[in-house]
């Protein structure tokens, strides 16, 4: 068995496997997918690795990657592995300040960026990042800046041209304990922490995942649309490589549906929000049908869901089995054809999947396997077994991962895929991984009699959006409460598609503001919070206070409430901490109204 990803690289990029297609990409929407074989990929990786050595990038040094998913992302990743350097991936949606913080904390010597937008973030960070010596720009048409003091900027093409120098990379020194990547993830304070993952971590997770899902082979084609900076998509890309399969990058998130028809994938990964959108789109198609066809659709869906009960270990009445052939021919098969017609299964990760969406897909004849994990565990901890689904539960632990429930209900995980630790944060590492090597996930959950894990809560209320993003609400709430017009705030967003907020306004400050702009103050609190001028004021404060956060960390909708949270009304603890569950219960209908329009738009 291979001990490092470099060994997998050496095996797959030569011999018979070298002629197989590894990457399919579509730089231009109007053109066909371009193909890169394993052999050509290997050659390009070796050239780039050699050129990186020429730039002075050495073993153990960090190189950041800020780019959308594309072939160059994977080439850079494997080139860094070959020279023993460490990749530091970042979401392209991060703000300049967030990119700067990670560059400073990691001490990155170089940064690879995709385009002019990402280049601008790197250039603006230079004054604070003396360790950064090289900026590499993937897009050839992007103008290169000059006069960068101790930093140089080059195009990616410069890495793939020229002679390979005598300092050709050799994988012989690569060891299983070597750090491959440092992935920054937000903690409960909002301060990013660098998760160090080794070859041993990643290989163990790939092998554990491959044993848990239906066999993936060189005949499979994955369609990828999530960013490779996401640990879930990153491990999927390594699984593809390990299996000798093909990975196709969607042109963009907006073209996934048409790319599915072109690529005809057999396996896809996604986050719950993706599956929610697909389901919503199908229901909208149903609603636009004539009444007679709607009845046929509904009948077919009922039949499909009843037959799909077999995957849950439930009996299926013979009458539905007999009706299924016709239901499939009239409706269900046509839905599957919209995915290319070859999907064997989807994998959902990064957040909880709505059981009803899972059941609906099963009714279409499209199986969704749910995974559970965290970046610190490389990331997969558990996967829903294909043989028996329990909707609302996240499956069974991988064969090489132990899971148990601590006395306080927290889920603990142990195994070879648990991270080496947080970069330059020994105290935080010791808090996360105890003396017996158990990783404290921060999730509260249960394990049933069959070993299936269920997640019931977040120990420290770290949100995970339905798009799979980790969001620390306390940090964002603290920023909003810096506004003189905000008394209290509580964010909503766990397992939701975007953030909303319940805001208690500072009425005295608002009164002064209204007076200053010549608007009479209305003594009724209820009238004040509904005043358009007040709402506009708060809206501008939200935009101001959260401008340096990533898009998914910003509040999209809010409601002003009349009564402050207090100990007396049961919404604060005696130590003046907000009782989130109590507030969510008290304002349940109001919260749902903030999301209602998005579900029906």
C-alpha cells in the first residue's frame, strides 16, 4: 500500500495508466472539454516542481494557492509535494484582509493566484508579508505589477516553459509524516487556525473512504464544482487520483447542469445547498406542468419513494414494485437523464443534508451518500453505508476511525487521519487532541445500536451553512455590536443557506441620529423599528462593520425586535450570555419569515 501521495503520483503517471484521462476542463464555455492524461499531468507537474526549485522554494516552505478549481491548481499541489513544500489553499471568496492574515501566519514564501482579483489581494498584502517573495499568476492575460520591492511576479506559463534544471525534484525523501498542506479553518473566535495534514493523514482518509463507498475505479468520471480549497473536495480529488479515475471541472457553478449533460459523470460530490437547489428546480418544473401531467408526476414520485424504502431496510409493497417500471419510464428516468444518465451515486458533505431532500433523490433513483467530518480529520469521519441508509444520521465511522461519545455528549474521533496539529498553535492543538489522541469535534451527538452517528448540536455554536462554510457567529456578532446603533444581536445561520440576524437597536442613539437628520422621533418602540429610515441606518451599519468578512459571513437579512434579551425574560443566562435555543424558540416564526422568500423565489 502507498505511504505517500507522491508514491501514488509516481505509479499513476507512468505505465498503462499514463494514457488514461485524468483531468477534463472547460476554460471556454462554448468549447468542448479539454483533456489531460495522467502521463501529461505527470510531465507538467515535474516541470513546475523543477521551476519552483529554481525560484528557491525549498522543502518545508509554504506556498499559498488562491484560485478557483482548474488544472493548474492540481499541478501546483502535486509539484509542491514533489519538492517537499507545503500548500496553503485559500477560498477565492476570502477578503484581502483574510488572505493577508493567512499569508502572515503561514509565513508563505510564494503565492499562486488565478486572476487579477486575487493578484490584487496579494499585492495589497505585501507591506505586511515580508516572507512573500514570489507571486505566480495563472491567467496569462493578467497584467503583472512592477516595483514590488523584494517580491517578483511571473505568469504561470513561465513555470511550464524552459529546460528542466539539474535540480530536478526527487520523491525519494518524502515521508508519510511530512506535512502536505495547511488548511485554515475558522474557530469559535473567528480567528483562522492552520490545520496541518500529512501524507499519512490523507492516504488513510482516502483508503478509509474508498472502503466505505461503492468501489470507485478508473472507469469513473467525477464532475467537480466545489473549490479545491474545501477539504471535502480536496480529499475527493485525491480519491479520484488514487483510483485512477477522471475528474472534470465544471466551467462554473452556473453551468453545472449543462456540464453534467456533456461529461455524463458517474459520481459527484456536493453540499446540501446544491441538492436543495436541484430539488427546488425539479419541483418548479413540476409546478409548470399541466394539471394532468402534475398528477402523473406526483404518482411517479410516490411510487419512486416507496420503492426507495428498500435502501432504508423497509419493506416495499408488491403493488409499488409492479408500478415502478411504468413510473420510471414516464417520469423518473427523464429526471435522471438531466444528470447525464450515468450517476451511480452522489456524496453530500460539509453540512447536514435535509432528509426529505435525500428521500426525494432516492425516489428519482439517485442515491445520495452522506459524509461527516471536519478539516482536522482530513476530513471524513463517517459515511452512510450504501446498503442501508438512515436519513437524519451521518452513517458509520470509517474502518480506520474510532468514534465515541464523551460524557458531555461531544463526538470524539481517533485514527490515522486526525491532523498533526494546528500550525504554530500548540495550546490549541492540546485542547483539540487529548492525551489519548482523541480529536474533540465540537459536535454533540449520539450513536445508535447499529453504530450510526447522529449530530444533534454544535458544542460551541460554530455554524455550518448549508453551503458547507464554517462560520463563527460570536465574532460577527461582536463586530455588529460595535455599532452605536446596535444594542444586542444574535445571528441565525446554522444549516441555513445564508446568515440573518435578530437585532435589538440602541434607541437612544437612533433618536439622536433621527434628530440630526431632521426626522421626528416616534416614541412607540414598535413604530421605530419598522421605520424605513431606521432600517436603512442599520443596514448601512451591517455593511460597514462586516465589509472585511467573506461573502458567506455577511448578514443578508435582519429583523429589529422591540424587547432586549434579558435575564428576566429568560433569553440571557445569569452571566449575560444569550440563550440561543430559547431565542430561536421565542422568535421561531419571525426567523422562518427571513428565509421564506428565498425558498419560494
